[in-house]
C-alpha cells in the first residue's frame, strides 16, 4: 500500500531519479520548460508553486501513462 504523505516531503530530484527520468524527459512529459524543472529540482514537492506542481505530480507518480494510447 502506498501512503501519500511521504511523497510530498521528498525533493523533485529524488522522485525524478526514482523513476529514472532526466529533467528534460520530465519537462517533455509535463509540457513545461526544462529550465523550470531545473529551478525546482532541489525543492520539496510541497514547496513547488501550484501551477507547476499540478503538472509534474501525475508524471512523478506514474499516472500519466494511463493517457498513452499505445498502452
């Protein structure tokens, strides 16, 4: 069972590395600029401002693969 309260306390870089993504790959999947990802890389996910957090959270959780037509 996955408990979500520890997820938001981890840094974006740690979560990104756990799923094996580079900053550029995360930016492409979330449809944001890679420079924005690099700016928030060392911040905890709960400290990231809302518009960006809502875009990258599904990608970091793996929920964005549900939208891929080939799966």
